[in-house]
C-alpha cells in the first residue's frame, strides 16, 4: 500500500465522527484491545439438576462474570447503534420498557450469568419498547456514555439515552 494512502486511512480512522453520523458498533469493539481475555458467551450448565433453577426467574441470581471489566474510553460521546437483547429494569403501566440493560445474547442477566460489565449498556428510552416484543433483538441508537451503572441484575460499563429503538433484521441474502 502506498504511504500517502495508508496515512489518509489511518487519519480517517482516528478522526471522531461528526455529531450527525452514527457509528455501527459491535460488542467486541467495547472491550479494550489490551484487556485480558474474558468470556462473553453464556456459561454452559453441565449439571442438569440445576437447569430448572437457571431457567426460573425466581431462581437465585447468577454472579456476574466481570462486574468491573475495562471499557473503551474513546467511545464516550459517540453516536452509535448497537444490536442486542433487552433485559427490562422498568416497565410502565402501559407495558412499555423504558429502562433496560442491552446485552449481546438472549437470556443474559436472567437465565445465565450476566456478561462482563463492558458487554452491558444501561439504556433509558422515553417511549420504550413493548414488553411482549422482548424476545427479538433490537438496534439501539443514541449517544454512548462510558459510565458505570448498577442495577439489581448487573453492573454496566456503558450508558445510553436511546434516540431510536427498532427491530434488528438480518439483511436479505
């Protein structure tokens, strides 16, 4: 590759996005490159006698994998869109989830141990999402804050006030 082209590409990668641009973020980008390896998938249950407890919302809360995992400070203030699953924290009388944890896989924080804190975004949304739609993944869009947050379910390394929430759909093949 030619040096001027390489320099231009590197510069483009380091420039912040303008306020109007939205960066499509993936979960691996929320873990610092130099962070120790961590599990981000649900831990398997090998003792089937524990399966009913793990699947029951009344069962004992599972310990979070890394409640103070390192975050990527450079993401603070960026407008992003991130796909994930919604774990409700606050539901209105009308059945809308207005405060939730966004996680990378279904069942996190409820059926399996919560992922590391750098794989959880604490989201608030004025309109929210209907409670009966939570089995599908969503895109959540808005300004990302690199800020620790606690809930009864898990520690989150990031926060967002969602501007947009819409169903995640796979592109047509």
